[in-house]
C-alpha cells in the first residue's frame, strides 16, 4: 500500500492535518486504533480554541459544521493570584469579538473524523496498530496485522507517549509536575457572562471555563494527593469544594459529569523532524494546561506543515529533510516560548513563600495596570 503521507494517530492534530490536505493531489493514510466515541452528555475534556485556530478550522471546512449550541465564547478573563493579585483581559478592550472559544474535545474530533471519511485522497485504516517502522529510500510502516504501508513521509500524531517517535529513535525529555489535571462540568447558580476564571492557589491552579446554558468546565491542576482527595468526594461535596475555592463567584454549583483526572508533565523533544518523519501535536511537545494552549500548538503544527506540503517545489518530495526543517524552524519559536512561559508560571506560583507571593502578585497587578503590556499579551494569544 503506497502513499505520499502516512499519519499515525487519528486525534485532533492528525485529523486536522489530513483534512487540511483534502484538496491536494497527495495520497494520505491515517492509522488509528479506534474510532472516536461521543460521550453521553458533555465531554469533560474541553479546549480553549484561539481565534487563529478558529480561522484554521474554518479554512479546512470544519468550523462551519460544528454544533454551535455546544460552543461558548470567552469574552473576558479574570486571573487571580494567591495573595490579592489580579489580571483582567477583555475582548472589547483588545478590539476583538472573542478571546477564545470553549469546545469539547469529542465535538472537534467527531466532526474532523466525519469530514475525513468523505475525503477522496484519504484512506482511514481503523482499527489498526503500527508494528514496525524503518526508513530507507521511502519509509515503511508495518502494521500489527502484517499489512505494509510505504510512504514518502510518516507523521507522528500519536500523542505524548508516541510509538512512532520511539520507533524512529527520537528520545525526549519528560518532566513530571507531580500534579494531576482534575476535570468536571457543572451548572451554575449565577451567569458566567462568557467569562473564564483562573485562580492560582495553595493547592494548584483552578480554572473555570464557560460552557453554553450557564454551565462551566473545571480544570484543577493540583498535586496528586489533593487530586485523589477531590476524585473521592461525593458529587455534592465536590461542588461545595470547587465553588468555595472560587470564592462562590458563580454561586452554588451542581454536578453535570463525574470528575476525571490525567497526569501533567512537560515534554520536550530535541528535534521534531528527521528524514521522512515529522512530529506534530503532543508527539512533538506538551505544556502545562494553565495557558489552555496545548491543542492550539497542535493545530498550528498541522497548519504550517500542510502549507509547506502544498506549496513545496516539484524537486522536493514530502519527506525531504530540507522541507521538514522549514517546518521545524517555523514552529520552534512559539513552542519554546509557550513551554517556557507556562513552566515558569507553574514554578513561580508553586512555592508557599510569603515574600515570593507578594512579588508574584505585585507582578499581576502591575501588568493589569499597564494596558499596553496587557493588550500585547492578548494579541500574542490571539495569534
């Protein structure tokens, strides 16, 4: 089975790359272990989609088909320090209509999957698992069932624990945060008014993200022991704990979904390309979720790589290292900047030191008092 590109992983990054190449002459295959599953009710895993990635999803034909009743805009943000510091962002003050869109992971993946299924130049191999990988004049991926795929380019889009990256011999650095991200959805007594809230506290970073119809999605990045305690609480007790930690900002909370948790860690790869190989999404990088930018980095990986593959000169095939290094250079600055910034913020707010608390909260207040600096941060986040 011969293709121009084989994408290992049918998550958001891999699917968006394939769909972005739907009108190209390239032949593409996606290797994925299982089809997306739509959960009952609301998905606890949500993402803050930046305006830049709203445009990307619209350009590839996905945004127009999302169920808008399940998407909430973020028009203001309140960030609270652990000792009185505060930082506010406003879409109106920044001259834009939204700072971000809050969307369920399952909603995005389901639509991208359905779009990919209708794509003429794409072969979906699902369920399928990779078994062996080697590189010569062309890359060759042998599946667990014995089928062999030949490609000019292999794209690793199979997550932070990427089989493809390991099979290609790219060693990465993992730095655990000794934290879990606890997620759950709630309905609120008071309207959130399209506001996202974030609190830096003694027990981690608590975020409330707006959902439609007066609901919120919670992401609490917290030490493992505290995460285990939260997961063990009865639904009513969890609501009380979460509402109290947010200062009852939205009144009483009612449970919509049981809590879930996932480990938090930083992952840096020394390189994200090799001859006939490119890494995208979590296979290339992970960051702390306090910025909400993880999937935005993955979508921009797909956007940049797709643009380069579509516009490449005839003398370069898809897996030529000269082409892939352009992708690597184009993505390095944003990835390193966000990894460094989120890692530094997590380290800055973690120590329980009164003097450091005063300093970091003074920094929040100073930034809030300087509109030029505050708006510059917003512009960068908007893309």
